[in-house]
């Protein structure tokens, strides 16, 4: 389900995914196939980890990466879930062939 809210999306981001919602900053972003694919990859990751463990791992990994890179943006980009999503967001068929728990290969 897609929700539009410029107030729920953190500054500097276009969208966030919290199963089962994809929250976008503006309605026009619904037409951005690459962004939507990126967010769908996160939906799949969240489902595979039964949602709550996804957010626990995401948060722990972010803190580790923040200490490692000492930069919010660098830490965010190096989270395994984000690396998988950014690497494959332009492949609009990625989710059709993606293997289960594929994010592990990005740790």
C-alpha cells in the first residue's frame, strides 16, 4: 500500500518502507519505477525476516556502520539491506529471480 506524506519521510529521503506500507514524499514518486523497485526490495526483505527482526538488524547494522564510517550517509549506504536495494533497483525484474535471504550476500 502506498502512502503519500512529506511529514513521515525523513529529510533527505524520497521514501521509506514499513511493511506493508511504502511511504513516499510526493505522489509523483509513484511513477518512479526505480524508486518503487527499491522499496519493493525492502518489502521482500522485511517479509523474509518476519518484519520486526528486519528493523532490529537494520538498526544494529546502522550503528555499527556509523562507528565504522563516522558519517550518517555513508553508514546508511553500507547497510546490507540498502546495498542490495541500491545495487538492484534498476533491474526491474530483480525480484522475479532473487533468491531467498539474498541480502546476506551484501554483509
